[in-house]
C-alpha cells in the first residue's frame, strides 16, 4: 500500500475467508493431494492410520445419536494440522495457475498476486477485472476439494473507487480498512490508525491490571516487569512494519509515561516531572527504543536473505512516477533516520557483511572445503575479491582470512549505534504551569538541552 501510494498506482485486495476451513478438509482428497505433492507413501500411510476409525456421537436433550464416521476435518490441537492444511491450500492455488498468470502487482520484475498465512488468503491485482478473475479461479478450485468461500466475511479493499460485486447472489462487501493477522490495514497505507489502535489496547490492558498494580505486597521492580511483560507486548505487536512519524512518537512516549505514572499512582496534576518518574522507575530502555530494536532486528534479517519476498517488497520499485512535491515518510526512511546512514551503507553493514562473515567462517572451519553448493562458494569468493582483496595474488585461504578480519571490524563499527533513552520529554519547572490552550515547547528544540543516556552494546540493537 505504501509503494502504491508513493508511485500513484492503484492496488486492489481481496481478503478471502473460508467457512470452517480446518473442519472441511476431506480426508480422501487430502491423501490424494499429499501423494501428488510428492509426500512419501509411508508417511501418508502413517497419517491415514492416525485419522482412520474416527467416530463421534451427539448428545441432545432427547438422547444420544448413533455413532457415525468422521471423514472431514484435521485434528484440533495437532501440530501436523497446520502443515496438512497448508498443503491442501497450496494444491488449490497451484491448480488455479496463479504463478503463471500475469495478473498481480509487479515489483522489481516479480509478479505478486497472492499472500497466505494459515487459512487467510489475500489476492492482489492492479485492476478490478484482474482481481475478480483471480477470485473466481480460487473459488472454483476450492469448491472442487470441499472448501467454500464465506462471502459475508470475504472483503474487498482498493486504493481507488470500486463497484460492488455479487457472487452466488451475495454482495461482496467493500471496506476502507481490514484487520489482517491482528494488524489494521487501511486503503491509504497509513500506520497511524494501527498505532492508535494498539495504544488504546495497551491502555485497556493497563487498566485491567489495576488491582494487581495497586497491591502493596508486590515490589516496584516486579510491577515494572509485569508492565513490560503484559502491556508493552500488546502495544508493540506488529511494530516492525510501522512507519512511525513524530506525532506517533509523541503518542508512544505519552502512553509510556501514562503507564509509569499509573503504576506509581502519580496523577498528571501532581507537580512531578517526567524525568523524575523515569528516574524512579529505571526502565532501562524506552518503549520506543524497544520498537526500534525490533525494527532493526527485522531489517537485519531481511537484508541477510538472498532472495525473499519480503526483501523484494522492501527494496523493489513499482516502476511508475512519483507525484510532485514532498513525499510521505516511508518505512525505510524511519530506518535511515534511526541509524543515521545512507541506504547503501545500511544494506552493506546489516546484510552483506553478516552473510559473507558466516560463509567465510564456514569456509575456514572446513579447511577450505565448503560443504554447500558451488553457487555459495562462488558467491563468497566473488564478494571477498570485490570488497576486501588488496593483493590480487592472494590465495583463497588468505583471502578468506582477510575477509573475516575486515568483516568483523566493519560489523562492529557499523552496528555500534547509540540509541538515546529517554526521549527528552519536558514539563515546566516546579511552580510553573503552561498557559491554557498553548502546547509545550517543541521536543526537537529542547532535545539539545537534555543529556540522554545511551545504550553502549550494539547487541541490544542488532
């Protein structure tokens, strides 16, 4: 959504919902699908024995029914059930031919038309006609294996106006926002709605803990740990994908201070500064610092992958023109501002060096004989020669040793960033109150007057 808005492209989503998906998996169809997917016969036999002979009876107010065989549904709570359903869904999408079709969103030369997580399937297209064609293909193939779409819960979301659809006499609802995987997605791709929603959920959890936090039998450090373990995770859910702007930062800081004041039972009307509250709590790292840590970890993992969908979505371009004027803040801009580095340097430090370092260590441990593919071996040699080789006459072994030494140095330097805590939040001095209707002075102007505390370990960030 962010890239589509940036490059002025229309994008259409269809969030598919199956009616009782896990309970409608037909056993006979499942065994055929497993065989077609290349699962060994002895494993299929074990699974058939696991599901064979299942019987059930229903107890009603008028008595108990006869015993009947169960021929549908995967076992609830079984660790194999998600895998079996994934294979079932994979078979459906393979038969629809989504991989071969040209419909979808093209990013960096890669065609993306569907995303899946468990029983949630999302179709994507650049036009309304393409999306409807994809949906009808998925519907037909799903019904062949016993899965039916729940039209009432299937939603359509688009970045431009769209006409209403009817499938089997039912209208598919068009929405402006949708909660997918616990996170709220909007048509404009703005994360502020999801951040506000998460902050509100955090406040509710904090309010529900009042009876525990007011107890005098629990020490203050224990209460702080409770807040960090039960409140902050609710707020930070999905924060790796957030684009946090200044307004959202203020809200996050305000929620954190609200939690600590509620914990200490210090109202906002009390003449106590936020700095004194933080000094008494000693949280170690701010809520925003925790979010930044998770974002940098996620970014580092993406940059280490050679060819992944997430990396393509993050770094790839759609190919259209951006609109004139100032652009809206992007997710990568937040990473750049946090690390105070250019995009090229950030990629180099967090991705390339780590991968080369690990491959070089593997090479060294195997005494020059790598056990992986020839492609990996050639990759490490090419990158090492390009980036690190000073003397072209070096042998492979000496080159790898030099590569490890220089990679280690660059990783240590590149990842040793200092994240300030706390973010300077100022209240008027004791005895003074702000004028009614006027806000406090800008945090950015007051930032230089405060002396922040710094994290010294890059392991806290990387």
